C-alpha cells in the first residue's frame, strides 16, 4: 500500500463522502418519535414560547420603568419669571445659537435666561473661581459666565448646549477695546 499524500487525501475524501451519505440517508426518512419523546419536544416548544412571552413582557416592563424614570427627571412646569424692568443682554453663541439673559439691578442672586423660546429662572451658586454660575435645578440647566464668554450646560445629559456665547461687548476686538481705554 502506498502512503503518498495523494492517496491519503483520496481515501480521506472517500471516507467523508461515505459518512455524508450515511447521515443523509438518516435524515431522508424521518422516523416516528417515541410517544414520550414527542411529549418532551412539545413541552420544550411551549416553554420556549412562554419564555419568549415572558421576555417580551419583561421588555415592556423595563420600557415602562425607563419611561417612569424619565418622567421623574422631566422638568415640572414652572411659571416663567417676570422680566419687566430688567436689563437685557443678548449672547450670540457658536452654531448660531442664541441666549438672552435678563437681570434685575436689585436682585443679583437670580437671572432669567431665554433658551430655545423658553424662559428659565436661574439661581446664583457660589464659586471659588469668581465665575458667575447660575443653575435651574428643575430643568438641569447651568449658565457659567466668565469675562471672555458664557457657556450653557445640561447637567442631566452632561453636555454643552451652547458654547462661546459672547455679548456685544465681549465680541469687540481686543485692539479696539485697548485703544478706547487709552483715549479716555
């Protein structure tokens, strides 16, 4: 008997083909299962259906729980602040966003902030850096004002809503501001 790789390969291929034919013949004519085996197969099918139903019910319950959690975070309706007799400062932000801030001379602990056609009452929060920080805990908004710009943040989603917000005075070029100080 020769042991060349060609002959070994051919013998292996023949053996695999024979095995395939044997298995194919076993599947070609299905035999009737034993009555107890049929009962087991039916029970498995019904339990898999009930598991699928339970999983769907669980997914629905999870969605309802998520919706309830979102409702808990949803802002409650609050009355818009009164902006009569206030100083208005408009900020132009990047991406063509606009923020308007209304301040009262007599009350430096609150401002009204207009963002996306809605007016929010913001309360001042102390900082160690000297920045002006105002928060609305109901809508989870934070306004941070520093001398060069303002930033509006969403604390619930942990992201910036508006950045590089500058009023007319902050938008002036520095050269012009320095030359005005020298003239005066």
